[in-house]
C-alpha cells in the first residue's frame, strides 16, 4: 500500500524575511503495510514559489531556503510534498503519495505606502506606480477633483495617514485622511472662492502618505491641478461714461466711435455682442453688434436746434448672456444750417427832415451761440441825407432801404428786411442835413445772466420706475425782455444718461423739471444709489449758471434672496447636541428685508441610494438642528442632503421674487460605537498536549469585517473597525468543579484573513502536567477607534489533552468562540501486539471508559470509519512515524494479564442512537477554514483521529 500522510490538511506559517534555515512546518507520514515499517523519504515536488522552501528528506521538516518577500509571492505558498518508501514493493516500484502543504506568510512592515495610477478595470495588473498626477477643476466649483490616484501599502493591514502640502493646500482637502488598506485618493475643494481662473490657472500640491507604524516609510506624489475657466465674469467697459460728438445731420452710417468691452473669460474672447438701449435711441443711432461701432442711423432727425444731447446705454453681452453696460452721452455739434431771422418782417418810421434819427433793427440766429454760425453782421443800402427836396418827387419823401443780417458761418447765410422811412418837410426852406443811424442791438441789453435761487438741491426717487419725477430747479434772469431772460436747462454732468431735464415756463419764470429717463429704470442694487447732477441754466446768449442736485435712489424690495455657497457640514453620528450643527445663509440685496427659511426635503444616502429621512430640523432662522426623536447612525446612512427655500416677507413687487431654493450637504462621521461581534458557533473539543511548548497554537476565534454578515461584524469604518484580540482571563476548573484563577498561560495573536480578523490562541509557557481538568480562557476583541469598545462572551468548549509520555501522537484543533475551555483529560493507550500499527478513529460523544485487557488479541489494526476532513491534525505537535517494537513479557515474567480488548470498549459506541450523537464545528487556527455541519438537535459532536502506540506490552486506558 502507498504511504499515508497523517494530520491532514497541512497548514503552516512563517514570518516574512525569516532567516534562512528557519523551520516552518513538519509533515508526518506512515507506511500502511502491516508488519512493514519502511523508511519514508520526503521531497518537494511542486511549489507556487519555486526555490523558497526545502524539506528534510528524513524527518519531513520544511525550512526556509531563500529570502521571503510576501509582497512578491503573496500571502500563501502551496507546496506539493511527496513521501516515498525507501524500498521497492513487490511490483518493483517505490510506493509514494503526495499532499499539499499551505504555508501562510506573516507580513512584516517593510514597505512604504506608494501611489498608483490604475486603469478602468481597477485590478492589480492595471495599476502602475506613479509620482505625478493631474486633475481638472472648474473655477469656483465644489466637489471632488478626479486625479486617478490610488494609495497602497503592500504590507498587510498597515494604517497610513495622508496630508497635503503646497502654497494653496488650504484650498483643498485630501480624502481619506487615514486609511488601513488600499484606497482611492480624492482632493475635495474647501475654498471654491479661491479657485479663480483669472488669477491662477494651475495649482501644484504634494500628497504625502505616511506609515503610522513607522513614519520613516512615506511617499510623496505631485498633483498638478488645472483650473478650468468658467463663464463667471460679465463684460466690462473701460469707462463708466463715454462722451461722443457728431455733427448734426451727419449722413447715416457715420461712425461716432468704436467702443468695446473686455471679458476675462476665455470662452468670451471675441464673442461679445453689443446693443444700444433704450429702444427709442435707435431712431437716431445704432451700434454694430460685433464691433461696437456706434453710428448715425437717421441724418434728418439729428437737428441740434431741436435736441442737442442724447443719452444712451451701450450694453455688451457674453456667450452666457451675462451683461455689462456703459453710458453714452452724445452731443450734436452745430453746423451753419440756420440763416439769421429778423424780429420784424419790415420796419417803417417817420422823421422830419434834418432831424437826428435812430432805428434799431434786431435779428437772431438759431445756430449755436458764441460761434461763427450765430454771430451776425448788419448792412443797409442805400443811405443818403434826409433832404426832402433832394428826394425823388415820385417817392413823396419816402426812403426805402434794405437791411441785411449776415452770419459768419461757412458758408455764410443772410437775411434781408425792408426799412421804409418817411421824411417830413421842415418849415425852413434851408436844406438841413440829416443822418440815418441804425442801432443794434435793441434797447434792452443782455447784461444779466441766470441765477439759481438756492445753492443746491436734494431729491429722492424710488428705483424701478421709468420716467419718475425727481424734482424741479429754478433760476431767474433780471433782463426785461423775453429775448434775454428766457432760460433753458440741461444736465451737464453726473447723470450718466439716467435723467432728463425739461424747461417749463409759468408765472414765476422758467423751471427745469428733472425726471428719470422714460426708457430706463433705476436699480438700487446694481447701479448707483446716489447721483450728483450738475445742472446748468443758460439764456439765449449763453450766459450760464450751475447748481448741484443730489438725487438719492430709494430701495424697493424687489430682489430675490440668494443662498451663499456653503461647504459640506460634518456631524458625528449619535450626536444629540441641542445647538445648531449648521445653518443656511442667504443674502438679499434689498436694504430692507426679512428672510424666513422653510424646509423642502431631507434626503439620506443609505446603501448608495437617496431616501427620505428625518434626522434634522430646520428653524425659520436657517439653523439646522439634530432631531431629538431620531438617532443618526453612520452604519445606516452616511450623507444627508437638506433642501430648503428662503422667503423674503417684505417683497413688494416682482413675479416670484421672494423665494429661492438652496441645499446643504451634511456628511455623517463615523464614531466608534459598535463593538466587535464574534462569529459564534457551537462549542467544540480542542485537544491540547499537556506538554505543549510555548507558542503552541491551541484554538482560534474570529471576527468578520464584512458589513453584510448577519452574525459577525464591527460595523464601524476604517480605523474603528480594526480588531485586536487579547486573553483577559485564564481559569482552571478541576474534576471537582473547583475554579482557580491562573496567570496568563495563553495569549491571542491577531491576524487578518481577507475580511475576517482571527485571534490565534497560543500557550505562553508549558502547561502544568499535574493539573487535571479544563482551562477556561476568556478572549476579548477590541477595535482600535478612539472610543474603543469590546465584547466579551463566555461559552464552554471541552478540550481534550493527551498525556505526554504514553501518547505518541498529539491532536490539536481550533475553536470559533469567545471563551475557550481547555479540558485536561489523560488517556493511556498501549499496544500489546508485536509490530502493531493500530489506528483508533473515535467519535467522541460523551465521556467514556475504554478498557483493553485481553492479552491475546488478533486485532492488529482498528480502523473505524475514514479520516474526517472536517478535522485538521496539522496542529498536532511534531508527529513521528511509529516504530516497530518487540513484544515484551509482563512485569512478573509471566504471560500478560488479561485486559478487555479494544473492540469491546469500542462496541459501546454502536449502542448509542444516531440522534444522540452531537456535532461540532470549528476553525483550524492555521487554515482558518470553517467546516461546520449540523444536525437537528445541534448538540456538539466531532470526529477525532488518534493514532496510538507505545512500547509497553499491555494496553490499558483511562477515562477519555
């Protein structure tokens, strides 16, 4: 028969970077041939890491052959070990068998955290180490910046911290800030107001990952963040007001000026459009929408003598329709298009001959005063002495003259008026010479200018009303004739095209009524709140006076309130504080407002989807408070979005101007509020050698990290869910049920296997062989959050311990539980047959007595059932092959005493009902492979294989 390995399956462990030659594991095999105990030779036939381990050919001890690097070979190495008989069988071949040995590599902290770029598949093969990363973010935006960065520490379960460094590191935060495993790294915008493309286009930061256990292990990655331009600026003109001039009656298409606005947004370069406002100005002027050239639209209507000043708003809009504007003040310059106008159609006077005579002729010119176009020169023809006798008798003493008024413009224009002078005869027959004088100007001389009655005026007007009356100003002129005391008013500065002044005459004189332009609305929030107008009063000869007029714009509650941008609020779960955890903040441009906040909805992100919840309350003041009727639980939901609206109670006008909607994001922070929960199973038997050496693994307990396991989890996140095991108490209960507190004979070593934390229970020193009973070991699992919590449960697990001397094979196992109870029982089994290889396969269901007293048994081998795969013997202390011994005589030299045969003792098992056989499940401390089975009554049961033989001639037994 082929050799057989004993104590399968084989699972061992070795520390990373273990020294060469270090023993790792020992395999044991036996020759199954009866009466033949051939020497077995061991070899490694295959390995998942070739050249890493070697095996002793004789004793089966596996040891380290070359350096172990867990990060390269993985967590586990599987060896295929072969046992071969040294002698050939009857077929001429050497019988052999193979088995697998699983060796777990215990990690050592020997690697710094590193940064990686990963492909779309996000598997290990798509990730490459990188030190430079890039990301894009739109200016003034909140949220995460995708940089395709993953941080990894190849060491197993090593915590690391992440931080940012750089000139603008305060603008961002890094998430996560602490992690215990591979993690995708994100940069979150904290200060969106500082992301201004117009000021800075690129930000370079350093992300530093530091190993918390050994800070000398750290890595740095450079992140270049490109700020993308957003259309967040409006076009702006260089000047608030542009003063333009154009000659009256200029032909259509005449360009007054080209005025352009600038927009720093890149998408608006060369894409600004222009428009003239109000619509009424388009009768006279227009603007090229692409170039900003302002031009004449109708030459006929541009008559300076009708209207000399025009105000218009030049508006520019960018690609996002954001507006910017400036004021155009267009003055029509005079051309000589009006001839002089005589005050009378004709003049007729009577004068005696020889008498000195004066006649005043008056004329006006509508062209601009104080210019060549309005300056007049008079002339008369013909002129002669007033001598009646010298006159043509046919004229009957009448002189007819033509008086001409001519301006100095180019070309000059003139007007003629007839003057008839009747000369009466004198009593004297002597001819008397007379001279005709024409005196200009008229008798009233314009020697007084306008004067305002007060030194300044102060008015107010509400915003938003076209053509609203502002107030009146009044000046007086002391000249006596209407030609010289008529006053006209104009706004010469400070109006920015928003106001019009018109002259009105009444019994008090001439007044100037100021109104808002009929095509414009004043806006208290976006334009000026105060205007200082310089108003001019002028008579016909342009004698002038000025006065300051202050116009205050009154606010009307017509603006919609707006929410201010806010950063996410962080609130720890289970918070019960009564104060505000955050607040909505809105602003209203109106000077007088009353804002009230109303809740629209509260949504919680639970398991990746948004659903309604009631964790918070919104006060009318905008403060957000925790709802005392509900408890926030990070393990249920980790994000809350509150949507609210703000209402201005004082809004006077405007469609839906009083309501605006905004939202607040609240991130629920995990606290250490969940204790680790053990994976529970039925109690099991654990077999422990009473001579077990220090460090021997005897049992194991486990805690799962997976959130979806119903029976085992620490539901906290990150650092709060990392579990450490410790033995907190050791007691011994003897056969009389007396319990004694002992020193720490056992310790717990924490390991992690995928999503499960496993605590391996090991001895700290050799056990006292004089004690008979059971050990009660209390194990505590503690997470590593700031507010650590723990769970301690007690359960009994009988542990069978075999006496050192008589028993050659030691069984060990693993239990999943919280309090491991190690029961020390002694079994002495002896073989009385020469060259015997008995095998005892026991199904232990109750305490029983095995007596073997027959001295002449034909039973060379007892094999009940097959080896049970649910039980691992790889934890048995080093098992050695059975040596054949010569049969010995009894102590007195006589034949052996009669002892009940082993078969009789085993027959008791068959008398048990199948339903009375309890069953047990357990975890092998090295393989951590859970192989639990169960029956209806759930009573503990386990299969234990004992390979027993010693050198004595007799077989005896003690209570098992």
